[in-house]
C-alpha cells in the first residue's frame, strides 16, 4: 500500500468525496436532500491540504485518510453552509489535539475492499509513523452509532479516554499511547 497526498488536479475527486461521505453519511443525509447532492458538495470543496491522503493498493484507490497534528489542524473556511454545519458539529464531539498527538480525523476504505484487513493495516501504519516521529499518542473518534469501528480500534489497542455528545451526535474519543 502507498499513501499519496490528495491533489484535486490528479485524483478522482468523486471517489474521494464518496469515501468522505461514507465516513459521516448520517450527518450528511440529515443536511442534504440526497446522497448525490452531499457528494457533489463535498467534491466541489475538496482542496489540496497536505493532510488528506489517498490510499492505493497496486494501482487502485482503496481508501482515504485524513491526519492532523496540533500544527496541521483543520482550518475552518467558508465552503457551503451545510458543510460548515458539519464542521461546527464536529467541533463539539471530536478529540482535542494536543502538542504530541497524531489525530486520525477520517479513515475510509472503499466498500469493495472492506473486511480484508486494509483498515487495520492503515491504522497500524499510522501508529508506526507516529512512533518514528516521536508522537506520544495516536487519537481518533468512534461514532456512538458505529460499534464495529469502535471494536476494531479496541482490538488494535485503542482505549476510550473521553465521550462527547452534542445535538444527538456523539463520539468516543480514543487513544493509543505510544
């Protein structure tokens, strides 16, 4: 597998937008009148940011990954009003990133490649990268409504250190101490 910085001039924006939609489809479905409109809005607002990675296996895009540190936190900018609402909702439930944290903001594996160990491999690769670069922990969020994701993270060694909820939306903030 290889990780390539997302570039909207090179990569399939619709594929990446669909993967991003799949991470938080419940919220997008509440804000947009259809899946297609949500994906279209995400696609129009995808930017080259250095934090979004496209995951390849052989020559196939199998997923996407967004990583932040305290120095590369997501910058809020006006996109569409509905996407701004998603960012605001996230603000109240996602992990607080500290100085020595590597934050997995989003990980999505294409549905054709799920249940084949790719998600576990990606997370372990992030952990290895964080260790080599002297981070103290890797953090991520697991949606209250996604027990499979939480169970996967726990099998890898993540532990819940906080729970946050806001307007019927909630996350387990999880950490893997290095």
